[in-house]
């Protein structure tokens, strides 16, 4: 799905309407959930080949955010961020690149 297609012209106002209706019903984290689901749906429509990897990355980032919220010491926060930076989030581009390289047809 491209941004200048009819599908996107329907998708965006639909997501906005659902977001506003959820916000009118309750001012809570449900609006964030609507945006998360809409984002994953959009990525699938675009044809992203790695939905599980994106979901795993989101889960790791969420857990890191919760960990940062629980600690108030700067040293511990730096350690948490350093571990996360050395982990999944920085390896995502590498995983995509290696996957594409390994699945290219061989030239004979």
C-alpha cells in the first residue's frame, strides 16, 4: 500500500475515527493499542516480510521501557539502555540484510 492509493485514503481516516472514538469513550492506553494494531496492520498491507521480528522488537522495547520506569538511578538506567542497544534493536537491520543475502538466487 502506498500513501497515494485509494486504500490508504480509506485506511487513514478509518484509523483516525477509531482512535478518536476510543479516546472519547475512555482517556486511557486503549488509544495507544489502537495505534499499535493499526501500525502492524499497515505493515502487513505494505508487505513486510518480518511481522514476528517487528513484534519481538516492540515487546523488547516495551520491557525496556518498563524497566526504565522502575529504576530511578542513572547508572542502572544506562546499564539497561546499553544492554538493549547491544541487543535486538541494533541487530534488526543486520537480520534483514543477512536474510535478503541468503535468500537471493544464486548466479550460475
